[in-house]
C-alpha cells in the first residue's frame, strides 16, 4: 500500500515501508535493512556474551577497532532507536539547555539509559565541544571514556607540519588500541582489516556507479544506510560485504534495462539525516540523491603499501573535509560534476551552531556560482519531520524538475 510522508511516524516505520513496499523486489536492500535494524542490539548482546564492543563515531576508526578485537558501535544510530523521552532525560537529568544540539541530547539521553550494556566510549576531540562535554558527563555515569586527540589539517599546512600531524595521530591510535585491548597494535590484524575495508569500499563505489545508470532502483534511504554501514559494517563485516555483492548483482542486471523515468539528480552534503521523511519527500518528487558528501569517507582506499598504522593515519588526514570550507566545497563540487547534479541539499541538526554557519557560507558560495541549493536543519531524535521542512524539500526538488 502506497503511503504518504505524513502517514509514517517513526524511523522504524520508514525502514519497514521502504523494505516491504518500495524495495520489495530487492534482496540486497532487505539484507541491508536487516543489518541496520539489528546492529545496536546484536552488538550489545555480543558485548554481554564476551565479545567486546565500544561506542564510537565509527566513520574511519573501524580497521584499528576491529584489529583490537572490538566491535565499533556507532552512537549516531541511537537517534533512530529511542524516543523524545531521551531528549527530556538529557534536559532534565543533566540540565542541558533546550537549545543544545539535538544530536548531543539524543545520544546523551540514550547512553545514560544503556550504561549497563556497553560501557566503553571512544571519543574524538575533533568532533565538537558539546560532544566532548557529553562524554565528560557520561564518565560520571560510570562509562569508561577514552579520547583520540585529532587535529584538523589546515589548507596551508606545510609538508613538515603534515608529517607532524601524521606522527601525532599514529601515537593517538596506538594509545587507543592499548586502552581497548591492553596490548600494542597487532600489525598483521590491522593489515587484514585495511584490506577488508578497501574491498568493502570498492564494492560501495561500484554500487554508487551503477546507481547512476538506474537511479530509481535503490532509493535515498537504503543508499544512506549503505554509506553509514561503510564505516562499521553494522558490526558484521562478512554479512555487509555479502549484502554489497547482492546489490551489485541486482544493479548490474537492472543497468541493462532501458529507463525513461524522469528524475532530478541531487547531491546531499552534511549530516546523514535522521528525519527519513525528508528522503521520502525527495524520492516522491522524482528526486534522486546520487552524490553524497558525508563524514563517512568511502571514496578512497587505504594505502596498502604503507605500514598499516601509518596508512590509517594518512587516510584520516587526507580525507578531512572539516577545518576549512575549502575542503568541503571541493568535495561538493566533485560530487556535483560526477553525477551531473541539478541541486545540492545541505543538511544539519537543530542546535549545531558551527555547522549552521558553515551551511550558510556554503549556500552563498554555490549561489555565487549560480548553482541551486537548499539548507535544511532537522532534528536528531526519532519522530516525523515538520511539515514546513517537507514543504521546502518538495518545492525545491519540483523546482529543479
């Protein structure tokens, strides 16, 4: 049964509808959503049963975390599982102001209720100060928290300065590994994880290439989940790679079919988006998000010719789009050109002040270039998007048709 955006009230309802109605023909999409919805629960169960897990951003850290025999569990997935109650918990229990970033509040509220399951948090000092404050609060709740001290690479970074950043990050990854496992880095395991990561990323890129030929076969929501999973494999690397193989096989067959459906190619830049109604509104208006500029880097391989620890450090530093709008704008332009996009969607979360400023600067930059874009500010916790947000998304996509 076809449903409208307003009939779907939660993230899990959107997933169920996308799996059973919009993509009922796709075994690969079904595998993908099964991995996504079981991810956190299965990781918590594994941790309870003796296989260690750690909360982390899970964007570039997977190789050294898996090499330390831990499952990386992305705390960004928590916004899809909880309720508005966790936000009230964060505001009331920890006295956070209402204007605090909705992502920080949702994650803090969820983790305060889940501390009897996975009690390790690997933080990243370069994320944002509100998150660093949240981790300090959770220390008092009984969590064992360790920070990786990451630094941004400036646009004018000299070769000498860059090498200092590499050495610093290598040391930080070594300390994080010692915190996780009690041991030094196992170079053989890390090398294996780098090769597995590269295999997965090549398959992800193949799916993205095939989507250019069949843009409406796999819509926006499953594409977003596939890209999210590229940072952590949903805790199940073998199953994740099998799912990619399924999608590639399906899309290669679909690419041989003639398609005449009209669509509007778009680029998504910023947060991955919790309000799934935004994705559906774009799809329903014949939009197709074919280019993605997101924090999970999937467009490059780790250098297998370098020592594995150095390879991980250089991969992170070379792929940074934070620290300067120049990096972000270049990445957006590359995606725009690659997919022949007609418009850009800049997305961020309510209460995130620094990304809000960045989005406006980017919007103005691309406006000066004569390229259409829209900036959206959504909520991180569960629940449907506002009617105003959906109206703006539909109008923007239809304007470009």
